[in-house]
């Protein structure tokens, strides 16, 4: 029998002879490479996070198996063969290695290592709660970098002979200036980044040196009047690229070219950074990795639906994807019942679906709006006073206030205003609350206050990340209410440029023409807008649009054509819809039939009394404003004038 120390020496020598140590080292390197590649590649394809953990677990569990195989087999020129006993080994050693006791011990050791690896994997990756939320990670790491601390690195010049170095420097310094104007960002000055133009410094090290969580870098290339600029946003903590976009410009005016490039770069970087911050804030509230993965998958589906809806106008596909997203949000809420974010997201989802097939904001589906209200109430039970839940409930109350069946409209408006003001007081960055508050204030005739709220929305979201379409639309509306048609047209045209498939901007342009008349080309423009809107709503004839075109024709003296369109509108509209009366009143007024116009307005306000304050100040009705009957019908009792 060999002594214990000699047995250990024999085991180590045999492990070396059978190349077990070499197999362990090779496997460790390969396993590490597989895990790193998996962790890098899988997120690109939006695959769930658990797959990365699963690969890591498999690599750990495979380690003792590889050790056992290395002991038993050799890889030779003839292939895989069973390891033979060493001929020079003393008989006593061979007897020990071939003994049942040694082999049993070896088998138990492999089983123990496998079980230990499995237990370790459970504790580190698989046990519920083992994967910490972003909020817990932040608390555990006081040295983590803040993504709102930003540095713009000097752009590289890749042009021939360095002829665009001046433009690269100009773009960099203009970006530093533009980002410095955003109150929520802390930007390193140009003097702060000038010493770090060495491309050999790793970006994560540079982020630590500068103390920033976000880095912007890029390059300029091209020649003559054709310029290409690449802009990248990098997470300073991980070195991961959050954005990489190319912006092409053309023109001989270098300053104009620089400004165009900078505007696009600021918008792209701002939106990417804002989305990342929004994602981190949402993740901080969850203690379930599964819930977070479901929530993220649902958010990506909502983004896909937005693209289909606002860029392509495909409401059918958008609705189908929104329903899939709602299902994932519901699963996320079930996985983490104390996390309000999925419930709030379901509320916004219901609100979006409520407006998919409506020709105006006043005709959103009431059942879906009520579903959204139920989810807002549930979220507020989960997290009383949560600003996003208040924002959701207040916005839905504004939608309900718009409807003909609003009930006690004044009470609904007061509750909506209370929610929205509470949301913005708790979190001034809640841009949708500012937008909805501006909408409510203008509907109640408070145009100046509405303009201030709309401006607050723009200040809260200078890159138009969270409510880009809604912010642009409300800005166009508040300036239109104030009678500033050039400024209203400016914001409306910007909305049409960014959202070519969104009909509300074309509709707003038609409203301008219906009230103002426009120039000689306005008639053709009005007909073109009507065709566009009827196609967007899949509704021909669209009675409200035809009445607005009739108003344009009336202002240009085309009385017979205007009357013909009014007849068409009557043939295709519901007599119960008060908006038919509203739009026809405008036509009658421009035809000189003011008494008929007042009759129609009176009927409209009988069905929609919550609109009195708005109509009293609406620039459309300027020709009627001094008529005693008009003043009487729009008079708002003192208790309702809020």
C-alpha cells in the first residue's frame, strides 16, 4: 500500500501524463471565448438574456466532463484512443491506479465537481433573484458612470490629404455647444477633451479618465461638395455602441452644411441617449430578470408598430403587433406584480389602439380608453403617486373629455388637470404630461397657458424622444389657436416631414386653409390634402374633410362647388355626429349665411357643452364674435370657466 503523500504525487504525475492539465487550460480558454462571443452576438438579434446565462452554465457543467474524458482518452494521429498504462510505472503504482478504490474515488470526484458546478450555476445565474436589477447593481457599484455625463471626442478626418480637418473640428465643437444647452446633460468642454485625441486609448479607459458615462465620436470623409459624417454614441461603462449612423451632406456652403449635419447628429444622438436612459429607469424598478426580458421584447414590438403606423400608415399590421406587445407586457406584470412599468405600458398600448381607426382625437374608442384607465388605476395602487401612472391617467381623461359622451365634462377636465400637474410637479421630464396638459388647456380656451405647457414639453424633451409626434402637433395647434399661422405652419410642416404617414398633420393643414382660405393655390392644395386624408382613413367620402374643402371654396367665391361638397358630406355623414354641424357652420359663415352658421354652432354646443370656452376664443369664428347670439351661446358659467 502506497503512503498518502506518495499517492498524491502519483496522482499528479498521472494527471500530467494523461494531459489533463492541458485539456483543462484549453477548455477554459475556449469556454471563455464562447461565452464572450455569445454575450456580444445574442443581444444584436434581440434574443433573451437567459440564453447567455444558459451557455455559461453549459460551459461550467462541461468542465468536469472534459477532465474525465482527458483522463480516459488520448487524441493521437490514429484518432481517439483509450489511454494506456505507462510501461515504466512501478507495479505498485499501477496496482494503485487500477484499484477499485482509486477508480471509485475518481468517479465520485467527477460527480462532485459536476454537482458543485451545477450548484454554483444555480446560485449565481439560475436561482430566482440571483440576477440583480439595474437599480441593485447601481447601489452595489458606487463608481458606476452616469450616462448623462457626456464627452464629445474630436472627430477623425478621413479625407484625402486631411482637407476636411477644419470641418471635423467644427462639427465636434458645434456638437459640444449644442449638447451643453441641454440642462439634463453635463458636457465636458472642448478644452477638456482636446488632450485626448490619441486613438490608442481604449474608450472605456477614456470614459473613466473623463468621468463620463457617454461618449460621442465620429469621422468625416469626402471631397468637394459631397461630405459623409459617421456619428457614434458609446456607453462609457461597457464600451458598447448604442448608435452608429452615417449622415450625408451636399453643398458648397460649408457653414450651412456643418449646421445641417450637426442638427441631424444632435437629434440622432439625443434620441439614442434618451432611449437608453428611459430603458435604465424602467429596469431599475424590476427585481425579476424574466419580467425585464418580457418588458424589453414588448417595447421592441411597440417600436416596430410605431414604424408601421407613423412611417407606413399600416394600421392593420400595427394593431396586430400592439396586441402581441400587450400580451408580453401582461406576462411581465404577472412575473413581477409589484413593478408598475408593464401595467403602465399596457395602458399606453390601449390608448394607442383606441385611436388606430378614428378620424379624429374626439372619436377614440371609448372601451379601449376605459381599459387604459383601469390599468392606470392599477399602477397607482402598486405605486401611489407614480408620475408616469398619473401622466397616463391624466392623458386618458383628456381623451374622454374630448368625446361627445363625456358626461360631466368640467369634472373630468379638473381631474385630468390635477393628474397632469401632479405628474409634472413630481417629474418635470414627463413630456407627455406637458403635451396632454397643453391640449386640455387649449380645449378649455386657455390658449396662453396652453402655449406655455407646450413649451415646457419641448424643454423637457429637447430631442423629441418620448412624444415626438405629439409634441410637434401640439406646438402647431397652440400657435394656430393664437392666430400665429406662420409659426403654426412651421411646426406642422416639420411634423409632416418627420411623420409622412401620420394624417393629423395633413388634417391640421386643411384646418388652416378652411379658416384662412390661403392664396390662389389653396383650392388645389385643399383637394390634394382631402385625397391624402381619405386614403389614410380608408374613408371616401370623408364628410368632415369635404366640409373643410367646401369652406376653402366658399372663401374663393366658388359657391356652387362649395354647396355641392356640403351635399356630398350630408349624404355620407351621421346626423348624430356633432362635428358635422361644427364644420358645416364654418362653410355657412364663409358663404355669408351667418344665421345658419349660428344655428349649427348652437346645435353643436348643445351636444358638446365642454367646447364653449374653446369656441369663444377660436380664431375660426372671428366674423361671428361680435354677434350677441354668439356671445350668449359661448358664455361659460363662472363655476365652469377654469
